[in-house]
C-alpha cells in the first residue's frame, strides 16, 4: 500500500521538497538549522533517503491478506499476478503458487453472463483514469462455478496510471442460500395465501349471487368458513411480521411479572373453548412457583404454537408441565405421537421446516425459538423415553431491568 512519507529533517532544506530532480551534489551543501543545534548542519540526499527508510520502517505493517476469508489476488502494473492469499486455493480450487507469474486473464479466466472475457470488458489497466474500483458482480469460472468478484485500482495519486489491481473473490454459496430461502418464502406465502383467499372469494361470491336460495343455516356455515379463512390469513401475516422482526433483531417485548402456570391454563382453556376435547390435555405444575418476567402475549404465542404443533402432528394426551429449576422456570409441552426423526431434529427450528404434510407454514417453531431467545431463555427438543415429541423451554426468573441496574452499579474490581 502506498503511504505518504512522513516529514523528516531534510524537508527543511530551502528549495528541496524530498523529490528534487536536481543532481544530489547540487543540494548536498544546502544549509539548514536543527532545532537543538546552534550551528548549521549539512544534509545530503543520502541522509534524506536514510531518514525516509527509517520513517517507513516505523509505519504499521501492511494488512496480512492471509487473514482475509475471501480470495485476494494482487496484480502488478504489467498485468502479472504478484501475490495471492491463503484463501485463493479454497475459493478457486487451484494452488496459489501456480498463479504467481501468470497474466491476469490466464490466472483468473472470468466471464460475465454473456460469455465475454471480463478483463477485456473492464480493461483494468486502461480506461478512465478516475476509476478506483469495479463493483461486485457474479462471474463464472471455466469449470462452471460462480464467484462474486470485485477489483480495486491502486494509483499513486488521482489520475495516475494503475500501479496494481487487487481482485477479491468469494463463493456464491451464502447468496445462493439466501436466494433459495427468499424463493421458498415467496412460494410458501403464495401457497398459504391462495388457499384461504380462494375460499373467501368462493363463499362470498356464492352468497352475493344466490343469497335467497340458501337457508339461514347454510348461510351461517359459509360465513363461518369465511371467518376461519380470514383467521388463517391473520395468523400467516402475523408470523411473517414476527419472522421479519426476529431477523432484524427488532422484536419488541413488554415484560411484566407473569404467572406461567396460569398462562398455561388460559391457553389450554382457549383450545377447549374452540372445540378440542378436554381429555387431550393434562397440566402438571408445581405449587408456589415464582412469577417470571415475560411478555404474556408473546409467551402465549409460544404456547399456542407448541400446542398447535402437538395437536397437528402428535397423538394421545398432550402434557404441559411447569417446574422450577436452578436455571429458572422450565415449561414443557409433550405429546404421544411418532416424534421427530433424529436426523431431522437439528432442522426443526429453521424457517419453513414441516414435520409432515398436515398443513402449517413451517414458520411456527422458528418464531417460537426467536421469542424464547429474546426473553433470554432457550428451547430444545428433548424426546421422552416413552416416545413422542417434547419441547422444553427454560426461562430466567427475576426482573431483567433490576438485574441490569445492579450489575451496572457493582464497583469495579
């Protein structure tokens, strides 16, 4: 990297700026005054060079490209590769020592979407003298793999010729994964929206066109179906908004002291009021449990998702327990269904994971995990010995604001 020389004593020579083109002998006799010396001293160009060498040796070393995870290829002004970092072999699949000494187009044979040689298109050592870099873009290697490439043009000064080109390359795996997740999101949302919207449109159009032909009970049944589809849309939109907030780290919590056992009872009562057989549920909670500082609405959402998951994919009795543990309050939701295969257990808290074809958006457990972690807790799948699936949630006990204030006021060691 080019660095501006620091000032030295020889810069004080009248008429000499450190880059004088005159014969060194003509300025060897120049007289300057050192700050601590009364008599004048003579300074020759040799002393200037020595001073500059010492100054440059005191500057911080150039960055070590081997510490950068991206492939870095440095090309000299003659278009020949002069150095590569350690990641070059991993990203490009070649020995970096073999690249040194090759021409840029031979070392990095990159082509754009139209199949054109990228270096002929960009002409890094020609073109406008004001260019400083090439923006990142997707380019293709001869073996068909794609890389994200960008280049910086290093010049001694603005408008000067290019001294070297620093090319940075990285794999497209992360971008491809993000694009796949984005495509999955669009496909999931489109599918989940289409089904209830089709029902709403069909029933409302039928009622508007043939209202008088239906009995009161038939009209009520159709309106109940419309209401159910509208609730499904509302849940989907709420989940998508929660996913966006969790990904952005902007999930807002309104924590208050909450009786977790009572909250569990309320969510079960709501399921029974919606028509689920009360015999499907069993609640086992310790007595005299302390309150936990949570957002009751968000924690109710966690319970609703876990209960819905057990009802949809599980079988038998759904057991909800609340216990006190040295780590905090432990809440679990277990069913007696087939459980989750061990090979898929590590994927259940990811987006769009579905345990079966029994419906759902595949976002529920992702949202549950995000809400629990936002409370400072953790959730895990702990299969019971008798089989089935059991989700265990551990939540810290105590006022997080008060604990933070105490820790901030602790005297330093």
